[in-house]
C-alpha cells in the first residue's frame, strides 16, 4: 500500500510538471546572432556573414523557417510601393519615391548562402521574406545553427532606414540584416514589410561593423573595443584620432534584445551623461547653430524623464540608451532611437520621451505590434503625455505649463475618429487598415484612450499598481490583450472582459447623458435621471455640486463589473446600485434636498470617452430649487 502511494505521488508530480511546462503561450524562442559586415561607403553596400544560433523552445517541430529581408521593400513595384499608391491617404514620406528609385538608390538584401548545422538548405526570396525549407526539421527543445552569407545595398532614406536623410545624416541602419521571423503560440509571423510594425525574438547580438575610419557610430549594444578604434566612446569623441586609417571595426554586444540598430556619420557630435543609477545616456547629433543649444539641454531633461518613468512603469533593464539623429521622424529600437534632430526644445523633448517610452512597452514587453499596435503605440502615447506633463511641472520646458488633463487632445482625436466614418476595430491587423488615418488614430489615439479609461474604471491606485505589475509580470514574454486585462482584474478585483470586448473588438461608442434633475419621492430627496445613448456601456461617475460650493461624488458601476472602485486619487465615491448593460435608462434618488443642488456633471475628471459632452452636465433651475 505504501509503495502504491509513492508511485501515485510521483505520477501526480510528473503530470503537474508537464502541465506547467506545456502552457501553450508562455514559451519563447531564443536567438544568438553573430554578425560581421564590411561596408563600402562609396557604393552604399556591404557584405555580411551571420551565424544564428536558434533554439526552438516551442512544442512544435519546425519544417520551415523564415527571415525578414526588409531592405527589399525599397524597390519599385514592392508591396510597400504598391500599397502606398492605392491607399486613399498615402504616406507623404513615401509618395512615389520608391517607384522612382534608380538602381543605385534601391535597397536590397541578397542571401548567397545558407547552411543549417553545416549543411546547405533550400531557400527562396519572396519579396521581403526569405522562405527556408528544412530537410532536417528543428525539433522541440533543439538548438541549431544557421550560417548565412549575404550582401545588401542601403536605399536612399525613405521610411526609417536608409542613407542621406533629409537632415544629411549618412546612414540610418535599421532593419538592415536578415532577421529570423518570430514563431509563437499563433505560429509563424512572416509578414511582408509594408512600412508598419515589427515583432522579433529576444536574443544576444554580437555585431562587428567594418567601415571607413572617419565615421562615428552609435546604436544598440555596448561598444566592446573603444580603445582599439581610438575613440573615446565614454566621452565626447572625434574621428580625428583615426586619421590615416582606411577602415575600423566597431564591435558591439547587446544582450537580450529583439533587434539591433546603428547609425553612422562623420560629423556626429557625441556627448554622454551618466545617471546616478549608472545608466549612461549617449547623444549623437550633427552640431550647428540650430541644434547645439537644444541637444546640450536634452541630457538633463531626459535624466528626469528616466527617473519618472522607472518610478511609475518599472526598472530599465539595460545599462545605456542612445538618442541618435537620423531616420525620418522618430523610431524606437532596443537601447536606442533614431530621431530627426533639427527641432525646438519642446519638439525634441517630446520625440525623445516618446521613443524612450517604447523601451518599456515594446522593447521589454514586446507585444506583437502587427496584431496589437495599440498596446505599444497607444500605451506609449498615454505614458508620454504623463511624462511630458511631469517635465513641465518640474520647469524643464520653459514656456510650457502643465495641465490638469494631459490626455484631453488625445480624447478629442478619438472623438474625431468615431465621427470620420473610417474607424476600424483595434483587432484589425496593423498592415490591413484601409487608411493610414484609421491605423494611426486606432493605434496611437484609441490605444491611449483605452488605457486612460481603465484608469477611470479601476481607480488611480489600482491603476498604478496594475501598470507596474503588468511590466514586472510580462517583461520579455510578448503579452497580449487578455494578459493586460487579467492583471488589471487582479489588482482591482473587478471583471473587465466586457471592456476588452466592446472597446477592442467593436467600434461601438460611449454616450451618456443627464435627462432630468427633479424632486424625489419627497422634498428631502433629489431624483436624477440618466440615459445611455451609445452602444457601449460603461460605469458612470458623476459629481453633485451644491449651491454653497460643496461637492459630492458618486459612481454607478456596471453590473457585469461585479464590483466597483471606491476612490480615485483624492476623490472618495459613494457607490450606487448597479446599472445593467441592457437598460438604456437609470434613475437614482439621493438624500439631498433639491434646493441645495446647483448642478450634476458626468465624469468630472474627464476620463470617460463620451463622444457627445453636450448632455453630460445639467444645472438645476431656480424654479425647481424653490
């Protein structure tokens, strides 16, 4: 009998361990890149060797693998070119520029050789994707090695990547190497590149870049050989010490990142700023009369931004971050950003804050941007508004004053979207929105509103706890929408799946109004009648302002929330009876004499995305107060 119990116990332990290990959406593929490239700046081309150690941590056998070849998008007739031509509101940065590229201006990535564990494999280039067929599949738990040789041409800078951007930066090298596509619980994500979002595998990057000695480089990763190349990378450096050398090899190493960016220019001014926590910030820009002052003020401002961000959103996991002039506006990458630099202080700070904020929501959390662009861009937009308002409060942006609601313009943009007639659900794949406007407003604007309304529903303290818990729970795990909702449910004790279903999966709008304020069943009570005009239900907060200036706050929870917040920052709410979502009208009697009531206002903090505010407030007539 004793032996049977031991066997049963062991069997239970094995089954339990298997269940834990078999959770279908928590495993992560792993990659280790070793790359060497030799750059020809006269031809704007380079040859590369790549060794990729790939670990299949999935429960699936992989008979194929896929690589992104992003530079191939910058060719006449590419999917990026064609799509931009037929979009009703084509990207002005692209226009017909790809169509008109000459052979020496296009981009390309040509793979000349690919081996798996030393044996040749079959591959085919299909636009911006390399399709690889494996005779010997990659088994679950197996680590294999892919050795590749390739050559590439850097396109004229059009979208993010490229040479000779509008401000004269020589090379903005993003999406420059053949990059293994991500494989997760939904399968392969081998999306053709049309200019939208990215998704990648976390891994280690060991990168050696050989380029003419007069170029100064910056980007992802820690420089390993500053002394060898004669460049004081921890201080302001100069290419002067490299005079007489034809080429230099810059050696970078970046741990646990899902991409690698770099930029190069002979005229870069390089300054550094080391924070008290040891994080080093690098700033590389072309110095002139217009840029010198603002770029030299930026380090102190971004130091304060780092403090605020880490306090509210979690600890930055790397030892450095680089702000680099380049690209076509602002674009985020691991440990670095490319930003256009000829801006005033407010604009330069704004783009720097926004791209830095991506380090939390995209570089560390790593949501699949193609499927959930709004969980990166929208959350980043929301957080950037908060950070910028904080910097204004600290007096770091002269001439700019903080505001009570830094998200007011975002809400106005969302309301315009709902009235545009082109809104599409947030569940739409980023590449498949029918207009750039609908995509931009959904991902940046509606995504930001999504987050601020969660704040409205669960209350300030729960929201703050939830944001930190979300980051600490899901960092380096590619969370999806449900993962975020579950975190907020756990910190608040509320049921929130309804909110996800309505606001993410539909384009239903919110519109509540106050129909009437009158004497209740007796003169000691005031009766307030509310109506729901929109198709989306929400809890309703409102304030009753008295004739003497006092205010009382109330909240009407949705029945399907199975609970309610009790406070929101410094505001304590009186919780009223539930409002069932099928009912379009709601009536409450408050133990307040109507002669004491001046007005009633829905959503006094401005966090409810009500598309028609005209009926959100109502005054009591002097006749009714008699």
